[in-house]
């Protein structure tokens, strides 16, 4: 117990950070050592080095406190597997039940073969990474490089910042070519953690940044029961960003359930979350993104595929809610580029806006001519109450959109065209099963296509590759599907001049005062002049 007498015996002042440093150094040859911090505050510079298994235990969050003072010129805690001998790597380092403020990040590195590092019941307040000399690639409060069996549980990270690199709160950088060479079950485990007011002022991932570009056998990264609030990034992912993950196992990234991202912002894309170039097929379950904003694409969520060396795994949202998110560009709620996205399991995108762009709720963008990505909206999913300049609910710029019977696109608004859906160089499959159709209802556009607008010729609605020989039937297709599995049954039927728009979907209640409810800019199309009753 680091009381006054103990500190004196270690040659350090009572209640000083020097006492903690001396205690850590004194247990270098002792296994399973425990250092107890009594109630009170230990002040001074924080440059703690942990090189042996140890338990550092306080009397409780806000009861035992470490107040780091002076300039930040290194990590507050440095824990490197390279400093442990082979026998010590089989053991663990535990830090729990205390609060720490100021100072550099807790830096953990090279622990793929040990030791286990477990942090719990901590408050990490205003830790920072001012430059790369302090934390390398980033991580304001926690800088994690090539780690396995690292955990942070029941903790709060507040006001952390990365002035350089990525990950204002936590940075996970797995640069090794292979995953853990031990029997580790996970690389990182975050659970019951709140990250608030964290910022990446020069990079991405205001709260959390994760990357693993080379390790095909990466052990699982768990992010569950985590809340991001008021975090920001200068680039992408105000709350969190996951980028360049080469592993293809579905267990590599376990994000959710009970993940909440609120009031976060990004200087570019993905105000709440950004996902880029993932080989792993990612499933987000029970994730809430609310009132986030981005200066560029994806006010709530931005998903893109940029790396030529990785195959896009695709993203499925199950039981997720994205609401009240905004951007001045495209994709107020969700923006996806060259990546297939499925909205399933009662997922909802609501109350979002792309005031000067397209896709107030969801936008799909693709230039692929072979095996283009798909935006699939399942029968239980909804896109409602969103607004944009074009495509108030959904905008598809290339790729393919699949609307399942019973899927709901309603109460959306476009200040120009396509209140419900805008289609540009994309195919839309309207699923039907036993008389059930997609519901594209109660949408409004101030110019044309209150329910649906197909942009064939005009650059003002987004068309870049004008093909005057193209027909709307090449774009809109009726697709019978199984009522039980949702799989296609038979061939899709193109929309023709003899087909009523009501065969595609239920467009009831959708309106456009200055033009048809279902419309196109093509001069000779089946949609020209067709107006549906409200």
C-alpha cells in the first residue's frame, strides 16, 4: 500500500507519481505483485514503465487519483511485451479502480504473445497525444500497437485528444503480418465503456480508430456496450473509424450490440462512424447513431471501399437505428461507395438530411460495371422522414437497389426531384410476393417524382453518362421473390409502357405539385405523364 511510510522507504515523496514509479520498479523480480493506491491524489509527471506482471489497484474511481503534471513528453504508462521475459509473458498486468488525468496515453505494444493487459473501472480524463513522438500512429488515451488480449471494461474516457495521427480516444493499430501467436481469444475487448468529448484534431476516429491492414488471422476485436458522445475527427469517423482490415473471418470485427454514437462530427465523411476497405463481411447489430454530422458524405455512417489490395466484404445493419444525422453533401443517414449494404432486422434510417445533396436517408454510389454493389432494404426495414435536394429517402448512383416486399420508404421530402427514391445509372428491383410490394408512400418532391424519379439524361439530377437509347425498362424491374426466404423466384420483368407504376410499388400518398408522382427526365418513357392518385 503506497502510504507515506512506504513511499519514504522507496525514496519518494508521499502522494507523488514518483512513488508509483518506484513501486513499479521494485516489483520487477516478483510475480503476481500487487500495488495498492489508497484514497487521495498522487501528483507529478507521469512516465510509468511496467515491465513485469503486476496489479495496480486503487480504492475506486474518483477515490484514488493520479494527476499528471508538466509537459506531455511520453506515455503515462508504457507496457511493452518486449520488456517481459518468456515466463512473465504468460502472466498479466492489471490496472483498475482509479482515475487518472492529464499526461500522455496508456501505451501498450507488442503483446501478441503476452502478457495479458486488463484495465477496468478507470476514469481516463484529458489524456493526450500531442505528436507522433509520444504515441506513434495515434491514440490520445490508449495507444495500442500489435496487441492481443487487451481489455478495457466499465470505464470512462473523457476529453482525450490526438493532435497527431488517428484515434482521439483509443487507437488500435495492428501492423504485424500475423495475429497472436499465443492462444489468445481476442485482440481487443471494449465493454461498458463511455468515450465522451474525445477528438482527433488531425486525423480520423474521434473516439476510436481500428486498423489491421496485413494480418489475415487477426484475433477478434470486440466493441460492445460502448457509448461515444460528442466526439469529433478532422477527417473521417467522428465517433469511430475502422479502416483497412485484411482479415476475412466474420469474427474479426465484433461491433455491437448496444453500441451508441451520439452528437459526433467529422470534418469529412462519417459523422458517427466510418468504415473503409474491409475484407471482413461486417455485421452491425443493435447500433444506434443519432444526431451526428459530417461536412462531406455520410452524416451518420459512411462505408467505402478504396484499397485495391482488399476485397470489399459488405455491411449488414441488423436492428440498428440511424436518426437525426446531417450532411451538406450526399447520404444524410448512410453513405455507401462501392460496398454492398443490407438494411435488415427492423433497421431504421429516420429524420436525416442531405440539404444540398442526394439521399437524405441512404445513398449508394458505384462506378462498377461488373458485379456492382447492392443496397438491399429488407421487408422489416424503413427509411422515413428524411430530406434532400434529390432523393429524399434513397438515392442510387450506380449499383443496384433491391426493395423487398413490405420495405418502407415513407414521409421523405426532396426539394427538387425524387421525394422517395432517386435513380441515376442504377437498377432497382421491386420485389413482390403474394401480392405484397414495397411501400414508397407519403413522400413529396417540389418539382417532380414525389415517389420515384429516374434521372436518364440531365446532369442537373446527377447523370454523367447520358445514353439516349436507354429505356426506363432497363432501370426498373419487377422481381418476384419467395415470401419465406426473400430470394428471387424466376426472372425480373422490365417496366414497360403497358405496365402501371403501381405494379412496382405502393406509391400512395406521394405527391409532386409540379410534375408526376413517378417520373423521369427521359423524353419518351413509360413514366412520362403518369400521375398517381394520392
